C-alpha cells in the first residue's frame, strides 16, 4: 500500500479534456504539469505522481472524468468538455 503525499496540495485546478479516457502522461503534458512528454513519463516512473490518492507509476494509466491527479503541490481534476 502506498503512503499518501507528505503534505496536502495547496492548489486544485480543473482540466477539461475533449474525450476520455486519456493516458496519464498525455494528461500531464496537456495540463501543463509537465513541459514535455518525456518529462511527464519520467515524473510518473519516478513515483512523483498520485492518482486518486495513490502513487501511480504506469504512464499509460487511463484517466476518466472525476480522477484527481496530484503533482507537487497541485491537484488536477479531470473533467470532460461539454
């Protein structure tokens, strides 16, 4: 079982996507949480990304509306456009 992040995120932001599911690494790049796809994949592999309160190391993890992705001090909430 994975431990929760050491400190609570200070910011929450809704990120609108056009279609679901979206891969975690693509979502990180699209949301601006990572500057590049390579940086997004590395953050996931390094265990620096949490999905719904659990560390996630699968860069291909599929996200759907309502999922909460925490990176650093920010939580990104997946929402579908429209």
